[in-house]
C-alpha cells in the first residue's frame, strides 16, 4: 500500500463510529510509521514526543535524525501530513531544543515548548509559517523559563506556565493567551504554588490546573478557574493526591487521576465518578476516550462503554494530545521493530495506530521477518536453525554448516572459513561477540575487530556467553569449562548443560539429574531443582537457564514434588528465585 493510500485508509477508519454494531464489519487495525520522509524513507535517528491532531490528519513529533536535518544536540520539531506524507519543520534557529508539541483539532496550529538554554512556550501557525513566543507583559517576579500546557481545540486559547530555576518556582505562574485579542490573563499567581499541569476549555472560559503542595498526605490538588466570574473551585476533594488529565472542550467535566484510577468530575453536580483503573496519558476533548495503562497493557478505552482497543507495544510512549477524535487513532513512539515492514533503523520511531474498540479487539498488526537471507537479500537454499538474540534485532543463527549474524539488515559470516561444520551459537547482549562450535572446539568471534579466539578444544561444545562476551562456558567431556577470555583463566565444574548468567558471575548446570547454581567467585553452590521440602527432586531436572544476574533459574522437569498440586504427569517448566 502506498503512503498516500495508507493515510487515506487511516482517515476512513477515523470516520467510523467507536463501537460497531454486531453486524458491522470491523475496521482492520492499521499501523503507520510517521517518522519517515515523504517518500517513506525511514529516519536515521530517534523520534519521539508524538502528538496527533483530533481529526487524525497531522502528527507532530521531535526528532534528532540527521536525515531530517537534525542532530543529537540540535533536535527538530516536525509536522507530518498523514494524507499527503509531507513533512514540515518548525525551526526557531540554531541551538534550540523542542518538546511537548500540542496540535489544535485541525492541526492548523501547534503549541510547543522550546529554548536554547531554558524552555519557553511557543505557538506555530501553519498558514503563516510563523512561530510566536507566548509571554505576558511585565509578569511579577523573576521568570526565565516556561512550558506550554494546553491548547483549545480551535487553537485560539493556549494555557502556559512561566517561572525560574529556583526550586519549585519553575511553574509558579499560570496564564492563558487569547490569540484573537493578543492578551495574556493570569489564571493562578505564585502564591497558590507550583502548577505542573493545566488544561483550557474550548471557549477558553474555564481553566483546570494542578497545584503541588508540601503536604505529605495530600501533595497534589486539582482546581478549576472560571475566567468570567473569577471563581476558583477544588474538584478533587476527598480523593487524596490528584493529578489533572484535562478539562473537556465544553468546560463541564474534568478528568483527573487519583487513588490509582481515572475519575470524571462533573462541575454542574460537584460529583466525581471512577471510570477506569490505571494511569491515563491522553484523553479526547469530549472526555469520552482515553489512553489508559494498567495490568492489561496500554490501550485506548471508551470510558462510557468500557470497550478497549488493542494493546500498544510495551515500549510505547504516549504523550498528552496523542489521541484523535472518537479514540480511533493514537500516536506513540516506540523502539519496537516489528510494527511495520522495513523497520531496520534500530531507533525509536513515531507511529499512528488505528483500530476498532471492541470487547475483544484485534491485535495490533506486526511483521514477521525472514532474516536467514543472503547478503544480497535472496533466500537461502539450505535450512537455517539455532537462532539466538542479542539486543534489538541482532540474531545469530546456523545455516549450511556456518554461523551467521543478522544485524538489522546485514548478514555476516561468523564461523571460520575452514570448511568444517559450525553451529550452536551464543551471542553477547550487544551482538558484538558470538561463541559457536566448529571443528571440535568452541570459538568466540569479535565482530567489531574480526578477531577469532579459541576458548576450548578437544571436543568442546554447547557454548554459553556472558552479556559482555568476555566469559564463555562450554561442555568438554563430563566437565563444564568457564573461560575468562581477558584473564586467560579457566574454571572447571563437573556437570552438563551449562548456562552462564548475563553478568558472567554465576553458572547454572545439571549434574546427576539435579540443577545447580554456582557462584563462580566464591564457589558457593546451591541446588535449584529442590522439592517442596528442600530435598532432592524425585525425577530428573534439565535444561537450566540463568537470568542476567544469576538470581533466577529456569529449568525443565517432570518431577511432581517441586510445587503443590502438580498432577499432570508431564514435564513442566519452573522458575526458582535463588537467595
């Protein structure tokens, strides 16, 4: 599908209702990568701070990708047209840092924070291409920094805070800019405390805001200021520490977090109702849909019906203003590489996901990649097997009696060109080192330098590598050898099936049907596969695997005495935390 047609499909999905009838055909979930050039070329650096206009047509994000003209110390603020694919940069000059973009409902205006040394609030008008700093005339006290807090759906009113560097003075003054009149109104003075969040209603008449206090029992409260009457009301009474999510566009309700859940406070009745469990990162202007994170994952939820959307990736970062109308699309940044085809940049990217809200929503689309390809992208004529993973998408595997490394798009030969069969690879966390069997020995290849070290000869096999690649355990005869490649020393343990912890400090192994864990520095050995009473397991345990620091070991056993109620008569997998 072309980039333009994908954007069109996204808009068609946005036009549907939030909860289809039983007979309605569901809209298939879609994922679009936003942090790409107009021709679809992926970014060569990280992108994040994603926000989405309510109509779903424009996404704003921050990037340090050189391909966008950005760099680590000179990030860019970009706006992507999701229908046409064009990318527009919002630039204030050299040396600026950007963050917290907030589009108006139609994306015609973008509020954001930026600065060379200290951040300040700004408003960008896409029609004029002009960015204006928001700052009141002669504010009280000393103020050198500020942040955008909220923009009304029509882009006319912007709430922002200003303050200075001293302690909790960062956000001490809260203002609302009326762009039609060019006036700035003080909503909350310094005496009320630090204001870490604010939200303005659609007509700009009501402003909700958070206030921090020194109270240990109730360190955060939420207030609403009526600009017409000057009346100020607390809306979280009785809820303890509360944090603002937003005020609705009609100015009638306030969404706030308290007691581990999301509440809606009705300003007409003065009552608060708990509508969801978990933490809320974004909500629509009508207050009906929100992105909520709980034990079930991070999902868009219909707060009226309770219907959820598909779970976002665990690495998803959802910012304020990331949700489109009717909850039909959400923008997020993620380091996940399986969401769209061709994601090989190993960087955080910005995505937009759209999909129906249903009792059992279809999962997010994900891509299955075949990585056992030749260097020029052709399929291999031989079987490939024994995959092991390091960080990101670095994978070692065996094919045609050779060991290869796949590193986000390139495939390197790891094993030595001796013509002897190689296999059973083990990879360091960063993918730099790979241990493997070849020619009756265990070898370790440094992919950065190309250096090949022999760790063990004379029938060595079953290598297990530490995360840093400098310690390797392997089987030789009826002993396990643990080789320190830097020190050139080897420790020996009688046993089989070695598994070295990521730290290289502990070794899990099997001996006479029992799984043990050995602390290499002290020689302390513990039985892992103990029964419920601390004794030896009745049936053999095998295939141990130690975690990164050697505190947890997984293993396999058909022994029925390891846990209470094991009556299935078959082999199970167990985890034991070691003291």
